[in-house]
């Protein structure tokens, strides 16, 4: 079988131990907080990052540019001449396009290498779940071209349901108006959002109260899961420094769907900069996003 390397980026929010266990390389988007620049190799502990956000610090983020992507690919090509890179949603960042440009240039310069860049149309552990599925299929013996086809055929089956605790972070990112953020905060309105088939953030509904918003994540899962109901062996959940809420959602999923295997991890700073502390996100495979 033709050997190949799967790579991704840190927007997949896969824990460091997961990356190490699977020998999974990940490109790094950066963020700036209090005038200091951080990346995946040099990052604040997530608790400290979210503490600073709660105290009013407003981080900014930067996408990967083509030159940075080229350097990383050159490192990866020393490991394998065949690479499948699963990228952060092109609907949310220009990173996908930068990586695609770098891959195309290297393929032209090095005809013996293959670099396929897949737009995951996903974010956080949604992207991570797609990477996880790819690694499982690679371990099971799936060949390069077949895996690329599977990813393209099934990436829209990765469902993202999430809620945030503070509407002002969505306002800063242009997702809601200032008026909606002010009024929503006053009446304890909590949005439930998802990532649509084009990889954009879209509101699904609005409910009053935190507990109702967490319940709504699982209620929407019921509507979306379809024929994947008995095929979700693992469900991923990410959180913005609110682990107990993530566990609450886990238990709801376990009781309703009988799923026993979960990966729970923090929302990383480069996504957390936009979603804020208190975010809870649920990821699974389903028929409808």
C-alpha cells in the first residue's frame, strides 16, 4: 500500500496527547493577547487564557500564510512524499486557501510528491472528528485516493452544535448585532448555532437559560443523526473552560443514544478568541448538518 501522511492544523483542537499518540503533525495559527504572540508550541494554559478573557482582555488571531504553510509542508515531505492535509473551514478563515496555494506550488516543483488539501468545512473538534475518522481509515488500510474520496463524500456529515455563554464575543466577530447582544444578555438569551454545509457559522435557535441551551444541543443531535444513529462509536465535545457543562452534555448523549466513548477537550485559544469562555460544542456524524 502506498504510504502517506495525514496532517492538520491546531484549529482542530485535538489535545497534545492525541497528536503525540497518533504522530499527527499540526500547523499552527497564532493569536495575540496582551501584546504577546502565541502559537501551538508556546501557548497559555487554557484556564489562564479564558481567565484573561473574563477579565476583559480581547485576543486577536492570524491565519496561516502561504509561506508558513510551505515551510511546514517541506518538513512533512521529509517524512512522506504523499500528504493528505485536513484544513480548517474555508468558510471561516483564509488558511485553507493559503495551504492550498503552498501545496500546489510544491507539487509543481516536486513532481514526485502528492499533497491533497481537504477543506474540512469544519471547526474545533468537528475538524478533529474528521481527522480522527481519517486516521482510523488509514490504520484500517484505506489507500490514499480512496481516503480523499471518503473525506470529500462525508465531510458534510460532521455535525456541529454549539452554544455560547456571552453574546458579546459573537458580536465582536460580527455574528450578532450589538443590540441583539445587549438585549439577549439582559433576558438571558442563549443562542444555539451550528456550522452549515458551506462551513459558515449559522444560528439554529435561541433559548432562555444555560441549561436549556445545553439540552438543545442534544435535541438537535436527535434531528440530525439519522442513519448514523448506530454508527457513532465516538462523540467529541469541546468547551471554553466549562468542563462540568461538557460532562453534562456527555451524559445526555450517553443516556439518549447509548454512546459510551467520548473525547472532551478545551476549545483552543485561536477559536476561543472568537467564541469566548463558556462555549460548549457537540460533534458527531449525522445525515443533516
